[in-house]
C-alpha cells in the first residue's frame, strides 16, 4: 500500500467476484474544525464507474466535474463507455498535472477508482496525489484513517468475496477508523458497482466515539 499524506477522511475499496465495493465516511475537516458532517465522498462518474475522494475539497469538486465530462465525451465519440483502465489513467493525468502546477494552495487529492467493463471485468485503481496509478487486486484504503481501516481489511478480506460480504467488511473498516481517527466520522456511504451499474447500498449516519 502506498503512503499518503494525511487527509481528513477514510475511504476503502474492495474487489469482489461479483462487483466492486467502495465506501467512505461523511466528515469534512478544516484543521481541527469539523466543517461539514454530510459530505458525499463516494461519487458516481459514469453508468458503471465511481470513485472515492480524499484531499482538498475544491480540487475534488473540479476533478469530479472534469472526469464526468471527459467520460461523457469519450462515450459519445466511441459509442460506448471507455474502459475503467482508460478512465483511471485519464484521472491520474489530471492529478499529475495538478500537483505540478505552481500554486499557493497545493492540490493534494487522492482517489480510489472502480468500475465494470463490458468484458465482465471488475477493476479497482488507487490514484495518488502525485498522479501515480496502481491497479488493486484485492483492497485499498486512503485518507487519515486508512491505517486503521487497512488492519480490518487485512484481517477479514478473503479471495472471491461477494459484494454482500464486502459491504459488511467495508462498514466495519470505516467504523474502526471512526473510533480511532478524529477526522473520520458522522456517517457511511457504500456503493456497489456491477454489470447493472452503480448503486448506493448504504447511506446512514453514525455516531462514533470521537465526535
């Protein structure tokens, strides 16, 4: 797993035999201040792709608009959705250019990008703040609470998980992070991606020990 600078969130992704599971908490922080308790950090970007977000909110919002527009344009030109790998590399190019552009406010952002291709392949990519992109075969976590979440994922993950099993593991990983990381909290969103599309399967508020 790659080392990330600390960001005020925890997001996780798991590769299953019948889909991709992405999950994140709902807390946004500004230093020691809880700035928002209802942030959506698992974002659909096309019919069969979604991503989790961590980092500077303004850059995340811009990147979300850009990747959605680019994927829509590619679909119109090709007559079908681009592959998940193609989309992930497109987003990685954006982050690479963003972090290297001179700015008074560094655009530090990271993503877990997952999706389904027509060849019945489920893919998950870890896109770091410097534009590095890595395909994930099993699971990944990013954000300030990721070290706690990874411990849960390593303990409970097994090969050929179903999305139902992975959903429960993702929730447990986020709950553990909420109880150890003050920048993670207030709720959980879980998305499943499969041949049917992108579906929110969990959207709930959570009271954690650290408030």
